[in-house]
């Protein structure tokens, strides 16, 4: 690193710090806005897998952002930053980001599983894709992280090849989840069941999540290839904010409607997987605000 490069690096550090602060503020505001409903729908309910995922996504994401922000000022605001510190920082942020993404995927897969009446075939397909995601995540961290080069301010200067496989599989998973939800919606419509509010909610949520996840990946990869630099606030910090908030909102949305049985058959069995009990195979929803 030459003396002439120092002003450029210091400017990059300031931009990174402001961006990370903004990501922390957004996540904190999102937590504050959802906290009253969290008290009602999460903390007062029995312990379930979905409740544990919610608590993990909410508070691991929030703590990770707080710790990251303070570390930026303690260790990463002077140049050059020791390479071992960069590697540890990347490993923690990558592990947090990918685990939060897996939390979103798991919630979406549970929704599909419930929509298809706990089908063992659906469980096998979703489970296989989920296991492949976990394996690729571990490979990205264990195999590629020791070999990633860094510049003096902890921007990595290459993309591990495992990352491309992970992104491709995540894109495939989102397409499969959305397609299966949309197909279920079409099947119900063809049977003159009409629009079911809860199914509409599932399809809407799945569509929004798929679009944003794909946008994050398909922006970051070309940008990194073009600039030949991986900026941590683009690839980890802001995605952590989104993944944490999105996972929690997916669970909250399931609790924002009352579910009541109806005499018509729709062949849907949304069970207590989400803490919502349905007595019988069919239902309609009514907003709590009504």
C-alpha cells in the first residue's frame, strides 16, 4: 500500500461505516415496529420450531449488526487491517448471513409442506434442497475462506467458486418454492374454491422474498466481477438486515390472521406448524383488525 492510496482507502472506510450504520438503524426500527406483535404472537406462545427460528433470526441478526458496527470502529478503521482479522470478520458475517437465509428458506419450505397436506414427497424434495444448501454453505466457509485474498481495508479481491454454486442452488430453491405455491393456488382456483386469503398471503410473501433475494445476489455478483472487489457492507451487512427482518415478517404474517374452519373442502391442512391450529382440512381467514 502506497501513501497515495491512503486517502482513497479512508474514504472507502467512511462510506462503509455509514452504510453499516444505516443497515443497523433500519433493522433496529424494524424490530421496534414489530415488537408489540412479537410480545403477543411469539413470547406468549408455546415453544415450537418456528418460534425458535423467529427468535434466532430476530436477535442473532440484531446482535450481529451491533457487534459489527462497533468492530468497524475498533479494528477496521485504520489501514492496513491485519489479514487474520479480515478473515475472522468475513467468516462470522458469512456464517450469520447464510444461516439467516437458511431460516427464510426453512420457513418458506414449511409453508409449502403445509399447503400440500404434509406430503412426504414434498418433504423429501424440500429437505434435499435444504441439505444441499447447508453443505454448500459449509464448503464456502471451510474450504474457500482460508484462501480469499484481502486488500488493506478488508475488501476481498476474488469470489470463491463455491459461491456460484450456492447462489445457483438458492435461485433454484426460490423458483421451486414459488412454483409449488402458485401451482397450489391455481389448482384451488380450478376447483371453484375461490381466492383463499391465507393462500394469497403465502404466494405474495413467497414472491416478494424470491424477488428480493434474487436481486441481492444478481446485483452483488456482477458488481463484484466488474469492480474486482467484494465490499462487505454490500454482500453481508445489508443482506443480514433484510434476511433477519424478512424471516421475522414471514412468521408474523402467519399470525396476523385468525384461521377458522369452514364446511367446504379445499384440501389444505395448515396445521400448528406456525402456531396456528386449524380444525379440519379447510379454512378462511379473518384479520384481527376486523
